[in-house]
C-alpha cells in the first residue's frame, strides 16, 4: 500500500494534539487547583498518541498482507489456467459441469401437525395464580 502524505500529516497532527493535551493536563496538575486526576490525564494522553501510531502501522501491515494474498491468488490462478491449457481437465472433458438437482427424498420430510396437536404439545405446564379478591 502506498503511504499517502495526508495519512502521515493527519497522524502527525493527532500525535501533536495528544502531546499538547498531555502538557496542558500536566500544567493543570502543577497549578494550585490541580488534582491527581489531571496527573492521570497527563500520563494518559501520550498513550493515546502511541495508539494512533500503532493503529496506523497495523492498518498498513494488514493492507500489505491483503495485497500479498491477492497477488498470490492471481499467481495461483495464472498457474492453474496454464496447467489447464497444457494438460486439459483431469477427466478429459473441458465442458462446463452439468447442473443437477437434489433429490426430494434426500432430506427427511417435515412433520405435519394440526392445530390441536400443536396446542397440546405446547400447553403451559404452570398455571398462573388467579387473582384473589381481598375481603
């Protein structure tokens, strides 16, 4: 995959933003009203910047693997077509395979139930308590 300039610029802007946000939280922590929450954020923002770089690198790696796999399939397809042209089909017949249908007896038939049988099989086993009128 080609690394595009705008990808790198966007990545650099994201990392610079996380560094600036970490610096801002650090100055807030050092001020008189700073808390340990600001310190946590100051330590957390650079991790976000690292994650942006990591995610970008993994995305590039996955794209390259995808391109390599597509090229390998194209190579195999080319070799397969060359073998077919040289040796022909294994059966000696280069025509399209015949389309067949599945026999109806292949799968078991569905059970047919009428409404009364269905209701008897699915009858509730527990009864709801009846509303008792209080005196």
